[in-house]
């Protein structure tokens, strides 16, 4: 893809981020198919043609938003965290990070909840990237950390799905549906209970290599 002339790499990264932020806001408010490249260019205060120096089309923009503003960046730190933490500590860090990402990107959360249910291509992109990779990474960690007793009874893929679905359902209930005003629940207590149920079922899951414990 062509580079924007007259700008150094740092300036190009800033411009690219401005386009992503404008796209995310418009997708969340007007819908993916209700937003044109012209709308994005106007919101980012650039020419429409300049967008194509960074992104091939709107689908490419949508994928970039998922890749850079969703849970994926945190997820990709899991292998390093897994070397330092037992299973309980790892799941607590993961859950807290998941909620932090969702809170920092409420527009993305609303976009995904609204848009990917309606438009198959965007749903495919989201599930192939964010959901699929999340389940795969956590499933592998759970499989490696299960005690022998749990390994004979628990499917790590299903366990990974249950964990992420429990987090997402809690966030949607509290932040999107207004539950924090009508049925408030302490987030830390929810995380602790959820993680403790998993650890009780799967075992403590000590890290393979010794290292400093970040979370007890």
C-alpha cells in the first residue's frame, strides 16, 4: 500500500489512528453500511483519497479497528503472562484487562453488538479474528494447566468460551443494559467468584517456568 507522501512514519501512524478513530465513531453511530468513505474523510478532516493510502476499503478499516482497539492486543500478551502466573492469577489479569478494554472502547462494543449480528461479512471478520483467536489462545493455556482429573472431563475450548462469554455477558448487563443502576454487582467480586469456580474445577495450574508472581 502506498505511503502518504511528505510525512515521516510517526506522522503516518498518527494520521492512521485519526482515520481509525473517526471510522469507529461513525460506524458506532451511523452503522457500518450507513457510513461512507466520504463521511470518514470529512470527520477526519482529510481527503477521501488519502484514506486509501492506509486502508483498501471499509472492510479493511473494520478489521483494523478490531485488531487494534479490541481485546486482541491484550490477548497477545497471554503467552508471556502465562510464564509468570498460576492459573488463578492469569485469569484475574485477563478478566480485568478484558473489562478495561471494553470500558475504554464502549463505541466498539456497541458497534460489535449491533452490527455483526446483521451483516455476515463483518460478523465473519470479528469472529475469525477477535473471538476465534481469544478462544484458541485461552483454550491452549487451559489445556496446558489442567490437572489430570480435569483433563479427563473438561473440554478446554468450551471452558474458554464459557469464561469469555461470562465476562461479556456481565459487561453488557452492567454497562449496556443499565444493570449497574438497577442490579449493581461489584466487578472485582464477580471476577473473583468466576475465576475461583474455574480454578476449583481445573486445578491451580502453576506456570511451567518459575518467575515472579504478579497477582496472588
